[in-house]
């Protein structure tokens, strides 16, 4: 039986960056519509079951009720059963349960933070991330029908990872203890208290470590991208230090906002190489846009980039492979 998992984060796209920029808003009703298209397209290619993460908006229930009322639901649509925390831990737990259930692909609707949470438990199961968040470097803007077809292909073909990118990941250590991970960027700021989870004030940023970066993205990785481009296929990352002097660049750190910043130092980081510093002040490390790790004066902080992140489905490549295998043929 071929199955897929669907994680739709009802909190994505609702952080403080909506108040300080002109970011796109995708409400939860539209997430329901996207999920309906994912399910219909996946069952159309032969998926037998779709598993949803439970959530506070009850997106999975809304999808099931609507498709049943329309008389178009043929696949089994189930919801995982666990007590909600209404935090990122729901995504971590749901992803792990879906992997245990043997889904062929996990579809994630959210922003960079939602994909980061799923990555903590995804293992070698292919992941397809759809952008419904704020700063969306990792997930892609994608029509739900296409996403459903791509997820179905990943669940049905024999070697789906041949049509995936094995992504890079930053592992963060404080005083030798592994603290967390990031898929795109780890940003060191002068903030110490979390307050709003999202990080947005460029004047408080001191260092940025990225797995990939490009000026055609939104967020603090775009600062590094305006300085030097690093692709997802490159076997290195980049660390930059910001200051009042150095090379000045304009970067789209928020939607509709180009901000001048100065890069005082930059260093390429080879896979497996450590980038470290000893903090002289209290600071906070934001991971893929969200404040997560507090650092005290005297703490040694290390960042290590390796290609041990998720297997990210490449939709066009896997749908081309599906065509080669005759998956669109009808009798």
C-alpha cells in the first residue's frame, strides 16, 4: 500500500514579520484547499492512504469532510492520534510517526521553521516542502496538484532518492553539546530574550552561517547571498560577520524591504569543517528565522555543516521520471 504524510502548520505565516514588512499571507482556509488538491492528485496516481498531522485548526478533518461531501475521496484519509502541544514538537512527533508508519513521502506546508522541525525526524524518507510561511528559502511555491503528484511518485517509484537532493544541514554546538539544527541559516544576534520567535531587526545581527544563500530569497540568508552565492549543490557553506565597516550590500531581509548592511568578514565552510567563536556577550542564535538557542558570555559556539539533512524531492525531476515509467498512462 502506497501512502503519504501531510503536515500543515496552521501557525505558519503569522509571525511578527507580517507587521514589519509586506509579506504574503496564506490563511488556513487556503491551506485546506491546497491539501485537498494534494490528496486528490496523489490518489489519482495510485496512493492508497494519506496521513495528516492533527492541528489546532483541524485542517485534516476539514479536508476529509469536504472531499467526502463532494464524493471524490477514494483513498483512506487518516489523522494521527496524539495530544497537541501547539508547538514545533507536534511537527517533530508527527513526522516521526509517519516515518514509523512507512509513508513514502512527507509533504510539509509551512515556512523554513516547519521544514526544520520535520527534518529532525524525517530520516531517509523523502520530504516535499510547500511554502506557506514568511521567509521561505527551503520550501518552494508549488501548486497543490503538482505537489500531490510529486509526493505520489516518491511513494510509488522504486528509488525516489534518485530524484531528490540530499540537503545540507547546520549542527550547532554550545560548549561541546549539540543544541539544535538549521537547514538554511543560523543567525547570531544581540537579542537574549526570545520575545517574538521570529528574528527581524538587522541592527542586532552579528554573524550569519548558511548552507546556501542567494539574493533571490527573503531573509537573513539573503545578506550572505548578496555578498556571495552558495547553491544547494555546493559542498560548502558560508559564514559572514556583520559590522559598521567592510563591504556594503543591499539585501531583501524582509518582503518589500531592501536593507543596507556591511559584511566585515566572510569565510567559506567546507563540509565537516567547524566554524566557531567564543561569545563575549549574551546573545541568541536564530535557526531558520526563529530564536532558539541562548548563549552566555564565555560560551564556545561551533557550527558544522554536513550533507546529512533531508532528502528533498525535486518535483520536476521526479515527475519526469514518473513519465518515463509510464505512470500517467491509462488502459
